[in-house]
C-alpha cells in the first residue's frame, strides 16, 4: 500500500511539473506609421531638387516602453545609412510619440532613402521607410 501511495505521489509530481511552462516574451515591436493627409508625404514620391517635404510619424507602445526614435538616410542606393538624429524618449513619451519632420532634399538628382526607426526598452524595433526620387 505504501509503494502504491509513493508511486502515485511521484506520478502526480511529475505530472504537475510537466504542465508548468516558462512564460516567454512575445517580443512585440512598437507600432509606427506615417501621418497622412494635408501636406504630409506618406509614401515614395518624386520631388524637385532642393525641395522640402513634411513627414509625420506616429508611434504607439505595444509591449514595452518606448526608448528612442532615430532618423537616418542613404543616398543613391548606398547600403549603409547616416544618422540624422537619435532622440531619447522622456517618461511622458514612453507610451506613445508623434512628431513632424521637415526633410530638405539635396540639390542633386538621385534617390534618397529615409528610415524612421523606433526602439523599445526590450530592444524591439519597428521601421517606416520612404524613398524620395529627386529630379
């Protein structure tokens, strides 16, 4: 009888511990989108050399607090980007962020890739990209 009780107890313990699963972090990146309407540019477009265009960015926290917002660019198909700015969020912006950015194009024909990157506290990132064809 004692053996049956011991075996039953061991079986229950094994069953209990096999049902325990470690909670995993789903790594959900922040949500980032272009503002639309009005004078905003929200997609790839052609512009004149030396023109200024308005880009609006809206960011929402999905899982972790927002940490930083980076704007970078690359000219004429370059494989690496150059950082224009890197903004660190204030505590008031940890849950959401919105900004307008004026971009002045070069006085030279070609393409300009603009990359808007948001990073959260857990290292998850989200990006929006925009290509301006300068003529």
